[in-house]
């Protein structure tokens, strides 16, 4: 459907949203005041309280079948072995078999925050900064602001007397900042239950690439995390007594870790390059249009240590090529000052960010073989073992499918520009779970900007992003509802 | 002087020592009961109490000019900024200008110890184990047993009515286990004061190489400790977002650390080999005689990770060749599990054990140049800085000088065997300080065995080593007194 046909809808809906701005901010204010820090066991009752607050809000808006789904006790390590995981808030708005059904995901838990960390204002109070036109507080952008956006867009339809274009299902979790414990299993269980008939999934829990241009996100890299262990003597030894007469595990490990990647970022493990999907012409076009520069990367890293100079090279290496990072060493001396120890057993930690069409199992075989060969060459009497600690798959969607097309049109209506099509270098494992379990398309539709400081002090959400983001959610749902395909 | 001339002396002295055995053990018992742990600020009064206990003992034996030399407050880091360093116990026995003057050094402080560490008996009770004929307790061998030996040998002379062969000066410190704070300065100050006229220094604070054969120790390696720092971004970064697009300091550091030494222990920094004194024929002879084997090294390391197979190779690489150990990395991830961090600044720590004729300053220049060159080759936009954190010089004495000759003769009289002439791979920095400041020869004359567990649980001293060690001290002083040279 063209924008013209929906123009009358938006002409009623958008002013309504503008009018409700104070109410929307007020609801967000109430939500932010609940310190729902999922990583702090003592604050678990607050996380549950926030779930209940959301359930009350949903009820007052006319959502039905509202369920606070329990996920059981939290697995170790925990102080309280009976600690219950926070519930997942499931609910429905509308149940019309002639409409498409969209599942919206968000998380109501937040990162820890306290004034002593360096906040300018109380983190668990939503401060409306009139000068900067920003909403400041923990959760404002990650993810309480975007999550409540879904409630606000329903409210706006009701107040404006506009029929809601789709059936909505909410899946709001309270453990995202602590590994989404229990969520994957819930999605698996509810795929043919609560989530039956879902046509599309929309997640609003990421950010614009920069601060000016809206984006739609269609890809994430995966992450395979490895550990290579070199063992020698039975216990740590004194380097005065044993230095020069025994083979030191740390020396062997340095040789292995230095064989993985060079200082230009080139992965030296054979066979990996061959697994990476070639860049297509269409892809090239996407990168050309994106608003980004070397300067932005340098500002973000606080240095001039970029490996690439052009926008395309930087973004492709962040999003669509694999990378290998060496994170550290467990078992060696790590303190300040000088300690003359020969560590007996050291674990080198490194990870590879994965992209299409890398096969996780094949990659692991290449990595383990590489480490074993590198160690064998050393002729060391120590022992070496390389292994995968965990993996999370990459995710890439078709950025021109019905959902993305709808979201692109919506962006043009709300912001007046075509959104950049971005990927991200990191992982949001739940994205792939939704796609695979519900066999639907997933759209990442960010509300906030790249400088919102999601996990930092002084987290903020620009008021314009909040309000336009709500409009965007509405427009996206209307365009998607009107599209001929799923 | 031949052993024959001193035979009548030893024939009176040794039975006297045997007779006094219960008394000697009793004095050691009283000393061990004082938990003089220098690293525990709360136990500082106990360290001082032990100094006073020793002063009382010295007084009762007729030592004079007894001084508990204060060293001022302990420098930071300390909890109590007014914490006084424990005193150095100075005293004299005899003041005859016709006799030689021997300074004996020992330390009365001990390592921490508690039952929970795994001790079989209370660490601060001296337990006489009749079955094994061992004295068990913290400080039994390190260094309260040997230190009190000097008091016992004076007592034995008095009881036997034998004239003491030399003037004795004691220098007993209470901070050895915590870096000998303040001692170097005291030695410097007293070189022309309390210590004026000292002809020789004897330290009994190390161990036999093994468990059967007595040794005299004539060399120690030095230690130059280095840090190489690679800095990149302003703060730690997320490997999802920045992996592949910025130069990682940890990757550069792995390249530098892997260029220092190979898995066979060969130092790869150019110019170091050339500084090492060649092995002499006389040295070869010394190594041939020493009682040691590959099996003993494997037992000590609890592994089969030795770099050399023959006794000579092992000992030479422990004692007279340099070695390079990589100790760890500060600033990187060091915990268990997986953390996807790109560390912003990492410090690699390594040290080189130094030997004759390596020049510390020249070595540092070679190391810094090597690191800078290795970094330069990487073509990395990060920055690199290599520096010396601290150095302690090696020490080698002439094992055939008057002191060592006297101690060798004494060993033959007491144990019936020629002692092995050993060096040690580690450092005892105060050895060199005495040699340089007092311009005298220093002898390391160990009392205990290689398996005494000096810093471990169940520290012990064999009763035979205690009693024979006292005899050895006496015989050494007599032979040295009778030698024509200093």
C-alpha cells in the first residue's frame, strides 16, 4: 500500500501521539522509578514489581490473556538457590483472524546504576531535561522506553478512534541484562502455544548507528568463544629456581596466541576466509548509502587505532566479515607490580565473530586443529588443549522483505528519510531463536540513538526519538498490515 | 690450619653440643612460639617481641653493645601509616683486635601460617617428631633455627670452656619475608659504624640442593623485571562492535611477548648471549661433583617438563645462564569463563635472570630496543612502551677463598664429606649489599635440607641438620680464624 492511502490514518494518529506526549513520559517515569536490576538478587522483588506494573498498564489498555509466565528458579551461581526468575509478560491485543499477528519483544529489566558511578542525576528517576530535550534515567533507552512504546501506540489508536491494524502479542522479559535465562526454552514451548499464528516478530532493543539517521537492522554477527589451555608443572613455580630449566606453559601459550591473528586484523587460521559469503552487488549498494565515517569510529574508540579508512571497509569488517579478538589469559599473573611466578597452567581466551556462511562446527574444528598444530611445532613437553566454550550463531535477514519494506516506508513517513540498512557486530541471540522457533521474519527496529549510553552512566533517550519512535511503531504496523505478503 | 690441630677443640666442642641438644631445642621452641609474621600488620607487636626475646638471649650469653636498631615507619602500602618497622638486632660477642670479626646475618620474622592451610600440627608450636627426628613448625628452618644456631654455638663454647675463635657481630632482621625494608640503608649507614672492621659475612638462610649432601653456596642469579605496555583505545571496548575494525593492543602484545624466548628456553633477544661469561674448566669440575639428577628436578616440578636431561645442563641453566620467564598480563581479562572484551591497555610482564658478566643497564637497553623493534614490525597504530620495573644484581663469590675453604674443611670434619659447591637460581639481594658495602667476602652456609618446605605447610628442620649445623658453624669459625688470609 502506498503512503497516500494511509495518509488520513497518520494525519489523525500522529497529532494524537503528540498530544499524549506528557502522558507517555509519565508512564515511562513510573516504570523507570522501579529499580529492576536483574543482576542484583536483592532487587529481584523490584524486577517482579515492574512486571506487575506492566501487566496493570496492559490491562487498563484492554490487552487480554495477560500472563506473567514463571520460568522457575534461577540456575547457579546464585546466593539464594530458591531465587525465582522474573516472569515473562505475555499478553494479546486483538484477536482478529483477518489481521496479521505481530509479536513484539522487549525487556523490562535494566543494568545496575548508582550515583557513585558518576551519574549527574538519580538513575532511577526519569529526569526531563528541557535544555537538551532528553529523558535521562536508567532504562530510558534500554529498553523501558522502547518497550512502553508498544503500549503507547495502542493507547494512541484508542484515543484517536483508529482501528488497530494487527493483532499484537507482547513478550516482555526481565532477564535480558543477565543472559535471558529461561527465555529460549519458553519460546520453544510457546511456539505452538501462546505464539501460534505469529506472522512477524519486531524487536526494538538496539540503536541507530549514529545520532542523526534512523536505521533498520537486518544482521548480527555470531560469536564462537574459545579457550586454549597449556599445562606444565603441577603447581606454580618460582622463576629463580625453575626459570631456564623447565618448559613454561605461558611461553608456549604466547606462541599459540600470536599465531591466530596479525596486527592488521587478518585471521591466520587457514580455511576461515573460504567460508565467508562473498560481497554481493546489492550489498555494496547498501553500504554506499549508509551515513557513517572514520571520524565516528575514532570518536567511539577514543583513539586513532582504526584498521580501515573508508566507510565501506570499516562497516563491512564490523558487520559482515569475521574478526578474532584475544581477550586475556586465566592462570597467569595479572596484578600490578612484579611477581616472579612461572604459572603452571594458563588458559588463553579468544573469540571469533562469525558471519554467513560460516559453519560453527567446522570453524571449531579449524580452530582446534590450528592450535594443536601451532603447539606441536613448538616441540614443547607441556600439554595443550583447545576447546569451544560457547557459541551463538549469526543472524541475517532479507532487508527487502515485507516487514523491512513496511518499516522503511514508515521511516520515510515519520522521519522523511530512507533508513540506513545496518547490521551489528555483536550478538542478540534471541533474534535467531525467534526466527527459528516461530519460523517468521524478525525486524530490529531501534528507537534510540548511537550515543544513548545504554550500559553507561547518564543513559538517555531523546524526546524526539521517543515520540517519533512511537509514531514509527504505529506506521510500521499499518504498512505491514497492508502489505500483500507476510 | 689442618683439621689435626683443631681436633682437640672439636673433641671437646662437639660432645658439648650434643649434650646441650635439649636446651637448644627448648630455646628454638620458645622462639617459634612467637608468631613473628612480618607481612601481617596486626602481628607486628609479635615481631618486636621476638626481637626482644633474642636480645634477652644474647644478653644472658654475654653479648654486649646490644642494640634494637629502629628503621622508622613502614612505607606505603600500609593500613597504619605510623606502623614501625621491626628493629634489627645488633650485638657483639668479643672485641679482641687480634681476632678476625665475622658478621652473621639471619632473620627472625617468618612467613604466615595457619592450620587451615593444611598443617598437620600447630605451626607456631615447635613439635619434636621422634619418629622422623624432625623439628616441625613455622621458622624451624627459615630462619629461626639457623639464626639461633649462632647463639647456641656461643653457648657451647662457654659451657665447654673453649675460647671463642673470632669476634662475632649479629645482624638479625625482622622484615626479610617482606622485602627486607630498611636493611640496605642500615648496612650502608653502619658500614663505617657498627660494622666497621668486619672481615667476613656469613649468612645461613638457604638450603642444601637435595636432602643428603651438605653444600656451600657461592652464587645467585640476579633479576631484571620488565613491563611492556601496549595502549590503544581510550577504554575497554566490546569485541562485537569493535572486533575487526580497530587494532587490538592484546594482539600486538602477544606478538611482542612471543618474540622474546622460544619453547626450548632460548632467549631470542640479540646481544644477551654475548654478555654471558664462558664456562671455565674449573667450573666444569665443580658441576661434575654435584649430587643431583633429572629425577629430582621432575619431582620438584611435579612434571616431565624439563628442558635438559643431564645434571650439568640443568644446573648450569638454573645457576649460571640467564633465563627469561613470561609472568602474565595486566589489564586483560583474567577470570574464569568468557568475557568479550577488547582490553584498551595491556602490560606484559617478564623477567630475565641475570648472571656474570651481564650489565644491567646494557641488558635493559637490549630489551627495550628488542620490544620497540618487534612492535615496529607490526605496523600497528597502537603505542608501545617497554621499561624496567626493578633489577637486582647477580652475586658470585670465589668458592675457594679463605671463608669457603674454612667452611669446606668444617663440612668435612662434621659430615665427613666434601660439600657440593652450589649456586642458586633465585636472588638474595642482601648478599650483594653486604659484599659491596662492607667490602668483604660473603659465605652462604645453609643448615637445612632442600625439602624443608621453607614457605610451605609443615615446615621442618631435621634434628641432625640442626645439631650438625651448629657444629658446622663452630668448625667454620675455628678454621676461618686459623686461616692466614681474610
